[in-house]
C-alpha cells in the first residue's frame, strides 16, 4: 500500500546565513513542494539571495509590498531615532505578518531581539518551531573553557565581551518554545533541555569526490576565525614537522568564497580543521565529501549518531597525530574513503531534512541525543552577578515538564534549579 503524500507546508526560515544552510534548507524544502519564505542576514562568502533582509526587515518587506524602498528606509531610520521602542513594536508586527498561517518556523543561528515575542505568538497559533543553535549565539566562551579545560585560550576581545545575559535569554527562549532543538555539546554548556544532534546537511552532487593518494600530501587549513580555530598552534606544529623532515604541501586559505574552498578540497589529501572548539564542523564534512582525510578536535564520547571517521587532535597530541597522518599514505586513503561513505549515510541533505521534519513533528516527546548536565551539576560561576543572571533566566523554563523531571531540585555554588 502506498503511503499518502506528505502534507505541503508553509515554512519560514529565519536567521543569519551560515555556510549556505538557510539557502540549502529552503531549496530542499521547496523541492518537496512546500511554500518557503527566507529571512536572512546574508554571508559574504555565500552569494545567495533571500526573500527578506534580516537586518533591515521593515524596509525589505514594505519595499517589496509597496515599492519606495528608500522612502521606507528614511522613515524607519527617523522612527528609530525618535523612539526605538516604537520601532521594535512595528517591526515585531511586521515579522508576525510574514508568519501568518505558517506551519513550520525554522530559526537558524544568530541573536535576534524579536525571538521571544515571535515564538510566544507562534505557540498560540499552533506553529511548529525548529531551533538550530549553531555557535556563538548561545556558546559562552568562559563556560566553554571551564567545561572542556581548554584554557588558557587566546580569544578576540569580542568573544570575551559577549553578553552572558543575552545568550541565556536566547537559549532559554528556545528551550521554552521550540518543538525541537538541534545543536552540539560544544556550544551548549549553558543548556538545560535535552536536544538533538545537528547534522551538517550537504548537497553531495556538488562535491567532486577525489582521493589523490599522493605520497607527499597536500594539507589544507581554512579557518573562518583563526584565533578560535587554533590556527597559530596548527601552523606551528606543521612547521615543527617540516623541520623534522616531513614532506607536505601546505595550503592555508583565508577570505575565500565557498566555491574556491571546494575547488581546493577536491585536490587535497588532508584537512586540518580546528583545535579549540570541537568538530568536525562544516569544513571537515566538506573535506570528507571531497575525498580528504580529516584531523580535528572531537569529543570521542559522542553518541552513536555522531561517530565520523576523523583523527581527534588536541594541543597535547597535535604534533604526533599530524606526523602519523603525513607519513601514512594508506591511513589517509582509508580515512578519505570512509569519510565519503559516512557523509553519504548521514549528511545528505535529503536525509538530514527528513530527520529534522520527523523530530519536529514528534515534538518534545521525541528521544533526544543529548541531555546536558554541566550547568546543572558542575559549572562554577565567576561571581554573584553571574549566579543571579543564571537563576533568573531559568525562571522562563521552570514550569516545563522536562525541567521539573530532570532539573528541578538541583543546587550548587549558589545556582538553584
């Protein structure tokens, strides 16, 4: 008996573009016959267009509806200068007008100050919500450093100074309203609610799979943010190995378009990705799809849903593991072939989107991949103000069933759950 066709949905995807994710999700969901609207802050390395501009949504929306974009821009600039509260109120109404009759709202990465107002209305409307939390929108680097013992870390000032209150507010908002949350432990040190693993979706037909198998390997490092990828230590380790006599060609990519990166990966033997935060991330998976062996920092106690064939590196084993990879051609070739098989089984965009839709449909009752405990059981706040911020933020979720069953009643270091 043939299964009935899936219901066609009205879907809105909103967030900051990251690695082409918003574009790719929209394209796949449209391919399935859904009506998809995108609201995005564009990324300079991914030259895609979206229905509405995240940064300047009122102007984008009203200009598209009625024309006169520059007139609207002038009007909203004046409104902001006169009363920013009125500006936010008008923008919230406009955002909600775009979400009228929406079946599914997919919220992708980035802090957006309208989340709580929007998500609370969507809950009343019965709209399903999927939250994809993907990095510094919810990761606090001081919490991260304590959880994974990676200090001392040299971080840019903007990472050190980001507001803990903002991140707590964003995370608790999604924990309160989302039907399903997708993320990874690396960035969820402040989390309380169980969540699903965020798989990297790849359009595999766009990758040129090639395993060069050179005796003298071509090594690629392409950091989006060198200071938080451990670039200085990776390049220093490679310099040590070159001085030892290891032969390799090193390609260090900076400020390249996505297509330029993929062209280099298709002719590379080894990707050395990141050393501070945990991977494998987008670059690693694109390397596996292209035929590269991958070395990256990796949580080796990851659940079964996330066991990619990578060489796990950290500051202590970096030189030894890179030496092994540079000298062992057979190991590189084996990892490259296993990596391609892994992404074909786990990261094809059709599979990732199908899994996402299923978990959102099953809602909060769906079995989760991760049950975070670090904040609940271990984190040591740095001062009384931080204790106050965390305790106050938790009030938003304190009546949720998952909180009452797994979080409530715990207390340590001034934190009371």
